[in-house]
C-alpha cells in the first residue's frame, strides 16, 4: 500500500498503475492504469438520514430522499492552497433556491488530509433534479464545482 501526498503532486494529469494481488496467492494479480487529473476537484458524496443515524455514509448514487442531508467533500484545503468559499443549491433551470449550502473545511484525524466540505438539508425540496454549486479559491484562482443530484420522495 502506497500513500500519495496530493499537495506534493501539483496539478495536471497523473498516471497511476494499480496492482491488486490476493494475500494467499490463489489467483493471478490484477493490474490497471488510470489517469487522474489533480486540477479537477471531484467531490466525494455522502448522505445522512434516518437509515444512517447521526453518521454520514458514502452515497452510492446521486439519488437522495427529502429526509436526508447531502455532504460533498473536496480534497484539498489550506495545504493545497484552497480556502472555503460559498455554496448554492440550484434548480434544474439554474436558479438559486433558498436552501442554504454550508461550506467549511475539516481535517481527517486519521490521515491528516484537509477537505473542503459542503453540507445541505434536502427536506424543503420537491422531488426533482438539482445542482450543488460550490465555489472555493485556490492560489491559481477561483474554482467552481457543479454536482448534480436527484431528490426523490
């Protein structure tokens, strides 16, 4: 297992070769090459609701119910020269709703990684398609991220 320091990698595309081998050696190892773009800030999506209790759990899809909260976490934070900015919840037509999106930062205690966090409740929304817009600043300028979600019943 190898850990990479995202801040030290800089920006631009990064080629990563992944090799998975079973510990008991009963199967052939699998290997794959993937290309990551460190300049892109793709969030990790989490949900919290009656089925998860007080914990946020990874969201397997962008489909949420009105009884849930949505959380987006972007890698970075001050170590990568990023600062929290603003967030908005947009409707399908791109119009800002009155639903607040709180933007903050956190440090993961286990890894020491810094994250920009956007959090919002979905209770006041009608079923439909929405976009969470998060704006934060980097040393190179302002970054705007648009993340689509669908709210069901």
